[in-house]
């Protein structure tokens, strides 16, 4: 639809410009010859497939392939398997385990240091990142 509109607009513009210039300089006989030549040119362009003359658009577009995200390369999606709950003297505490993130998340070095936490459990000291703090920085579990 847009291709036909542009084609009509270009033809009309060329035609109107040709008439105004030729009528100022040409005699009546030359004007008729110009109009006949113009009509012949447009008829010839239409017969030869003039759609490609005015607008050059690709006829076939490559299909867009979407794949489900595996989380590879996503800097804000943390692996849900690293979210663990530890029992401390203050109660149960959820955290993203630091060693688990280092093994399963490529961008651990970019996590905010203000979200790091150290937990004292009955099984020893555990290091990790506080989930609610990471959420404020835009991180989420996938």
C-alpha cells in the first residue's frame, strides 16, 4: 500500500514539475510531445515492473527466531539453586551462597559488596549475599 502511494506521489511530482517548466518555455506542439513522452515512459516503467524502480524494499525478510532464555549472560538473573536457608542463633536466614554463585554465575564480581553477609551457623561460617538487598539492586532468582 505504501509502495503504491509513494509511486503515485513521485509520478505526480515529476509530471507537475515537467508541465510547469515546459509550458513556460515550449510552444503548444512541444508541450504535447512532452506529455506523450512522459506517458509513454510511465507506461513502459509499469510494464517492466516499475515497483522496483521507485522503492527498493527487500521482498523476503529473514524469520525471527526466538529461543527460551537459559540465563546465560544475563547479569541480573541469579541461579535459584544457590538460594539456601541456614539455621543461625537468630533463626532461619536465606542467602545466596557465595561459593555456589562463583560456580554457577559468571558475574559474581559485579554483585554489590553492600549485600554481602557472613553467617555463623552450627556448621561453621557461611558467606553469601542477602536476597532482599540484591532485589533492591535489580537482581532476581531464575
